[in-house]
C-alpha cells in the first residue's frame, strides 16, 4: 500500500500559487480579449505578486533567518522554496514584459499611448514642465545620502529615483541621492490626448532643480517591497506564524524583501542602494518596461476607453425578489439561493435595510469581514441601532488590507449604540452570516442569510458567490447559538444543523469524503473552492479515488493535491476557471449524502478548518440544491475558461476542439437575462421550466 504521506504526492503550496498567477498572466496574453481587459489582467498579476512577496516570501525569509527547517507535505525547506520561486519569477518576467509591450503597441491605434518625457513634442513638454512646478515640486522629497545624511526609511511599495550627481564646483566629487515620490502622486501623468507619461521620466528632467549646484550623471527608477510592515499573522501567512510561535522571536520587522529597478540600473547604483538595504541579489528585478504593474489600473480605469474592456453585465434580481412583496413574507414561503454576480446582491442589502426600518424587527445580528467603503449595510445597521433595535455586529479587524475600513465602521457602529465584537482571541472570524429576529402574531420569528462571500456590494459585482436565505427554524436556531458563541463563553462551540470550524467542519468534510469512498465506483464528489491545501483532506480524497470515486475539483488557486498518480489519483480531475469574474464560491456536492449539497465560507486549508471561525451549511431545499448542482456541472463542462491541472503541477488550457463552446460566465449571463425577460411576458410555469432546463442544454 502506497504511503499517502509521501512528499511526491503533494504540490508545493507556493509554486502552486505561482502557477495560479501564471494563469492570470495567460489571460493577459489572450488575444481574443479586448485590449484593456488584457491590461487589467496584467495589473491583477502585478497586484497579486506584490502581496505574494509581502506575505509569503517575507514569511519564508523569516523562517530561513530563524534557522527553522520546516516544510509542508511536499517537504521542501524554506531555502529550497525561495530558490524555486526566484527562478520561476525571473523566467516569467521576460514573458510579462513581452506581453506588456505587445498590448501597449496595439493600444496606440486606439488612442492610448505610454511615452517617456523625451518622446513628447515641445508643446506637451512645456505643459508638463508647468505641471511639475505647480503639482510635483512642492511635494517631492529629494534626499541626500552621505556620512551626515542617513539612508532614509523607505515604506513598503515606495517608489522613487536613485540619482548619481556631480558637484558643479568640484567635478571630482560625486554623490548619490534618492528622490521619493509620495503616494499622493499618480504613477502616470495623463495628457488630454490619451497619452500617459510615467512620472519618473518627468522628475528625471528636473533633478538638477531638486539638487541645486549638482549635475545629473545617471538615474534609475526603483520600487521596494517590505514584509508589509505588519505582523506576520495575516491571513495568507498564519501558517508561518504557527511555526514561529513555537518560541522563536521575529528578528527583524519590516525587512526589505524585493527591489525592482529600471533596466538602466548598473552595478554601481545597485551596490550603493544595497549597502543600506541588503536586498538579496536574486530578489532584485530589472525591468525594461516601467516598474510597478499594479499602476496599470490607472489606465484600465479610464472611462473614455471603457469600450476596450469586456462588455459590462448588470446583475439582475430574479423572481421572487423582483417584486415589491415584503422580503420576510417571501422567506416564510420559500428558501432562496442567489448566485452572484449574475443575480444581484441588492436583495441582501435590502434585506438588512428592510430589517432596519421594520417596526416589528427587534434585533439584527451579523458578521462583517469586508464591507467596503460607504457601506449601505453598515449605514442600515447604524440606523437600526439608533431607532432602538438590538444590533450586534462581529467586526473582524484582521481582514487583510481592510483593517482601517473595518475599524472606522466599528467605531461608527458603537457610537450609534450597536454592540460590536472585535474578533475572538486566537481566531479570525471569517463566517458570513446575518440573523434578523422579528415579531409576528405575538411570537418571535427569525430570518437568516448565509453566504460564501463578503457583505461588500462593490465586490459582489465581480466575485462569484452564493447567498442562501431562509426562515427555517433549524437554521435560525443554530445561528442564534452561533452568535451566542461569538458574544459569550462556550466550551462546546458545536451546532446541530450548521457546522462551525474549528471543531466541526473538517471532521464533517472527512466524513462526507469517507462516505463516498465506501460507495466505491458509485461515489461522486464535486467541490468548488479557492484553495486546497489541507493534508488530511487531500489524503481522504486520495483514498476515495483509490476506491473508485469520481472526483471533480474546481480549484481557482492553490492546489497541493496531485492528479494522475497511478494507484492514487487517477479518478481525480482538477480544473481552474479564470475569466471575467473572480471565482470565489465554496460549494460542494457529495452524491450519497442525505443533504448532498453544501455551501461554506471556508476553503480546504488548515487556516480555514482549524484556525478560523467558519460556517458550513447543508442546502436541503430541493430547488436550491438542484440549482447549485446544475452550476457545478456546467463549470465542470467549461471548455472556454478552464485550465486543467497536469501531473507535474502545471496547467493546460482546455480546448473545445471544434465542439460547442461552453463559457460558463457567458452562459450564466445569458441565463439570467432570459429568465428576466421571461418574467415580463410569460407564465410562472414557463419561467420555472426555462430555469431548470437552461443548464441542461449546455
């Protein structure tokens, strides 16, 4: 019997993530997409890579510096992982630059041009010279670096110029300096003819004004990446924290982990910079294009060129949520399952707004992980509290890069009189749940929302997620206990109908997988999630595959499970879907389980299953269950957006080979449009028949 703990059976977590970002890059290379859509994927690629270096590389470096020889199931040491990552990224950088140059060249006939200051005509140069004096010179920061001027602290993702200068009074004296470009300045200066000028090329023309009495000899743009200047307990790095908490202290906080420089950077300039920062040579990246791919968002977001993006889709509210009927009355009649962004998130917002205004509502309880800025949901909660309703909100302050937003909302809610809970010690609350309690006929009736995504109306338009709304007592009673657990003390922390991590979800998942394994070839599992890392879950899937269970996994990002291993994983297929929308849903199908279908806030990772507060919900409503299963089967059939995992850990784009093209994003857009049109002119039975058959057609 093959040892299922053999390192050969597992993909490395970090390399698997790099493969995911490569798939994002391949979207940028896809010539069938509109040009700005391709540029958008390059911006996403760059933003992803920034976070990867800030969190994952920073974590590996700290493990290595602390002398910890530790690894996950694949048994690679931190140093081995760092070497593989650097080699991977240096090779991919050439592909990135070629892709960017190709897109920029094709954008020129469309009216978008990126030019350096030297490439501009005299009129444009004169305009930018005036702009520099009025808008840049007052806020720019020239810094001399010598024995009396220490090297400055450079914040995470700082951008600027390294300059070498010659003393006009004594040519033998040469000095180095740094020009810091504050974040209040955009990375491109946009002219009214669609021309974008990198700000560094303009500043370079005025170096001698910033350092009077000196002549510029050479300069190079730079950008630094640190470990995010935050504790390593961030959600993407809590596995590192677990290791380091074994008694070792973090030796250096905020260490610099990456340096990006322009292609003109020679050894002299790099050596000057590195004498003060000590960036490892293989973490220095030279760019022949401009540095900072995430700055491309500035160009992508230009509304004058919106026609160069993918056609926008307006989310729709379908029956029964498209009428004026009271939402609570609707939920008393039936459960509702929404699939965002195709189906609008507005009903969820209106659910909470209605609860805030309804005089019969006595309390609202909910979790807030990421609510975004100007949140209508938070405003409704504040109004509800001010009107005398009991409002309890669990605000997770450790939501990565949303800490400030969450703190602002938490304080505002407290001022409005709400009871605010700031997390649970030792755990991050990642569950997405709302519970409304209302008086009806002299008794209390409760209504619930459970979701796979955040309560953020903005991201709900680009993330695929599911919302489940119900008034079933078995669900609402469990949610009452869930919120009691968050606000009070509980040694059990277990629910009856719902499943809560850290104590319940993982055992339940293992039990569900094992149950399918007992059915052998009659077993079937379809699971859609963002990441698959947990070793126990992977081994359970291997055993199910060995028993003959048919397993289809739709894993957007990291997948440490290996496919195609003889005697282990021949019956497992893994695909990753990338396209117009960010696949964010966590939903699962187990053929031989009584409930069969589940949705969850949790991915199959140790952090979700044992170090967070998450929820797993069985979907027992037949209509909702069938809808989810149809969506899962549709995505398994996708041959336009799907990439399939290979036995070596790489991914290959699935080809349709001339058969019917199945683009699940496009088909789902068409689906809701057709149902919406049908509601305006057809009978209810026709609409239901259309909705039930539309997935089967594909």
